[in-house]
C-alpha cells in the first residue's frame, strides 16, 4: 500500500478512508489477498453478519456460540446449507443476538446469505447492534 495506506485501492482523499482504516484497526474487516479492499463492491449478507459478529465482541455482546447451538440456530432457516463455512459462526451469533433477522422466502424464513445486503438492512443492523449493546 502506498504512503502508509492499508489497502492499495483506498486513497487518503477517499471519503471512506478513515472509516475503512478504523474498521481494519479494530479487526472488523480484512482486505483481499492482493492487498485491495475493493470499496465499491457489494457485500453479501453473510459478509455483513460476519462483520457484525466481530463488532459484537467489541461492544461486549457475546459473539461465540457452541457448535451445537450454532447448528440448531442455523438449521431453523431453510437455506442454512448455503452459508459459507467461514461465515457460520458470525451468522449464527448475529441471529442469536437479535441483530439480524431472516427474510421471508418461498420455503419459510431464509438467511439469504449470498444476497446483497441493502442499505436499509445495514442501517437496521447497526441500530439493533447499538441498542442491544446499550449504546443508544
């Protein structure tokens, strides 16, 4: 990265540079193996839930569940089998804490882990995280 930047594609003049660097410093986000952050890419719901779970640990909310509790919780969603292995614990913790809800699907409640998160969903998740943490 150039000039002390963490990611090669995040410049000091970018409006989000401070937020990206802060989130990285707190361990909430990682970049890609090629040193990029790809700030203009969409993120999936499972990626967002993983970030939420990491933020939960900073706010003092429990962010780790037993494997058995994780399986039980995720299996209540019709599409639990498509949650990426690396995201399972973050997804489960976010749902358990009441910060993330499922969506209505054809077969009942779904996590829609591969769907892109909407700005409205992101705002609602942040509000629930702050409220559950007692910060608002």
